[in-house]
C-alpha cells in the first residue's frame, strides 16, 4: 500500500495524527532527540516514527532514541550517504533528495550500495513538488528507486488535489505536513488497499497523468508479416518483453 506520512511538530499533533489514521508519524525538521522521545512516548508503538537529521551524530541520536526511520539529506553527496551506512543496522535510513537538485541515478545507486531502505524526493522553500517536476519525471524517479529494491517516497508541499495523480505512480510513501483541517480528506484518498489497483491497470484513468513515451515503434522492416499468417496487420507494432518473434506477436494480437 501507499503509506501516509504525517509530519508533526510534537506529541500533541502525533496523537492526533495516529487517531486520524496516518501510517508514519514524522517529527518535523531536524528533530532533537528529546522531541523524538516525546513523540515516541505519545505514539506508544501504534505507528512507525521517523525523524530527520542534518549530521551523522544527530542521526545516531535519533536511532538511539528509538526512531524506526531516520531521514538523511544527501544533496548528491556520496560521502553523506556513506556516513549514514552504519545507521542501517539500527534503523531504516531514508535518503532525501531535493527535486531542485535534479535526480541523479548515481546517488540512488550509492544509497542502495550503502544499505538505505528508501529515497524520498522533497523540495525546498515550500515549493509544490508538481511545480518542480512533472508526472513523467516523478515516474522515472520511482522506477529508478524501485529497480534497486528500495522504497520510493514523494514529498514537497503536497496538497489534497495532488493525491489522485501521484497515486497513479504507486509510491511507497506520500508525505504531508500534518494539518487537522485536511488530514481526514487526504487519508480518505489513500485507501489501505490502493496498491491492488496495480494488477488491474485498465481501471486507472491515466488521462490524469502526462503522457509518457516509453515504447519505441519498430522499424517498418522489422514489423512481423502478420498478413502471411492470416492475421490483420496491427496499427502499431510493439516489441514486448518475452516475445521473441513476429509470429508470436501476431498471435497475441489476434487473441486479444
């Protein structure tokens, strides 16, 4: 399922976020250990708790306090990623990339190598993520992270109207700053069984997302001679994984 992360300012909001169904309770900003312990006490093991650190020593303190997830801002620095590696034995470390910095696959690869559990794409200065990157770029980011076996999360001043479009990408985490006025509506848009739609893509309205050019048309000379085996030539010929011959492709077109 797509998990709802609610970023809170302290134990009172943490209690409210748990009551309203958030899946992960995040302590806003660079969380001092004492605030982390207060939030952990309020949550009382009912939800996972995360916190962010601006330096390695602070990240270690959060892990010592009991945070299940520790966020580390990478800024494409492989030294920072490497410094976070020892924490992976005590907590699930999430690398934070900023959309304004661009998406570098080498940084994502380094996070995998160092044992990080996932990557969250965020923004700076309160910019909405969809104002910085379009749906196609976000989909590519999620594909890169998932291909390396890590969780992929999206954050960055997200608002309730963003949820339906972002759910099409099936992220592991959608992160929002806790707001009592909007959290119920956001929770309703992210049902626990949302991920089941992955097996039935025909039910998803992809018109909500920008078109993505992922498949190249074959050269005319490489098109299967469907006419010779009694099948009408398809209007568009796709080279699909696992179909090694034009004859098998024509059969599939005929059956469908």
